[in-house]
C-alpha cells in the first residue's frame, strides 16, 4: 500500500521500562508518521503490548521519551488526558460497559471528554456504528452480541473520539475463528481511509495487506523493521526467521 508519509505522530526514543528488576522494554526507538500503518509482531512476552500501552500511559515508561502529536507523554494527568483524546485504543477484551446499551457506550466518551452535546454524540455514534456495519445493534446490550460484534463496537467507540491515531492490542486474539474476518475487514477499511494505526497482531495476512512497515520484537527489543514484502520473504534476523517458520509453518 502506498502511503504519503507526512509529519511524525508518534516518536519514541530510547524508551525503557522495568518491572522491578525485569527489563520489559529496552532502548525502543520508533517513529510513526501520519497516515502510516505499522504492524508489531513477535513471540508472546516480547514487549509488544507493553510498548503500545506506554504510548497512552496505560503503562508508565521509566526512561527515554515518547512524543504524541507534538506532546511529550509524562505522568502528569492533564497531559495524559489530552494525549488520550488523540489516541484511540482497542484491546483484546472489549471493555464495554455491560449495563449500558451499545449506543450509550459510544456517546459517553465524546460527551464526557470532548463536551459534545448528546444529540451530536448520538449522531456520531450512529455514523460509526454504520461504519463498522453494526448500526442495527445500537439498542442492544454488549452481552447480547457476539465477540466479533462487540469488538467492532469497541472500534466504533474509539472512532467516536475522532482520534489521530488508533492502537490495536491483539484485537482478534480473544475471538472465535469465524469472528476474526469481520473485525479485520473493518480494520482494513480504516487503513484504506488513511487512519494512522499501530497494530499488535499475529494476523500475518492482515500485516501483508495493510502494513507500511512491520516491526518485529523479541525479549523487549525491536529486532527488525522492514516493509512487509521484505520481512516475509527475507527476514534478516534468526529470531524473525524462527518466529515466521513457527507461525506460517515453513
């Protein structure tokens, strides 16, 4: 996919994170430009999710710098609130409020965090529910929906905040196999519309189709960064070769 690369939206330099004595992330350097789609892959426990969770301070880094849309990410709550307005995040679990309808789940963020009126927030919510092909479920409750439908609602909820970048943390890993395609299709459409995305996933078909760059991590470090064609046909590191052979069976 050809993307016109413009200004950096996320700049990570020299980032490190520890849990006690355990080094979870070491010297992470990554720049993601506006409109770029970056897929992050690697074995379990390699630090992929921790890295993207540091971008909106769901995890705090101890060293180095993260800048999102010109704002440095710091522990200061006001700063974090501003950054989270620009950064949508979709998790493995859908994190919907079970006691609220789908529509109410979606209008909450814009009304509370952006001061949007209820009528405009409802309009936005229905627009994005249409966008993820699930508008007919607006008056249902999350537990009345399948996992794949709930994940599409979670994507729509993030989009209602009109973020500049979307982070996806293994968004299909909790889904039954027949549910995965619907969620990936929505993500592919978003990518084609130019949304800036960082996606942690094992869905290599998605990576081939959508990514501008693939980032391979292992043991808390970025081992390799390449375009999808180069990464899948000619990985440079032994660790990436082993990972791909286990994942793709060759």
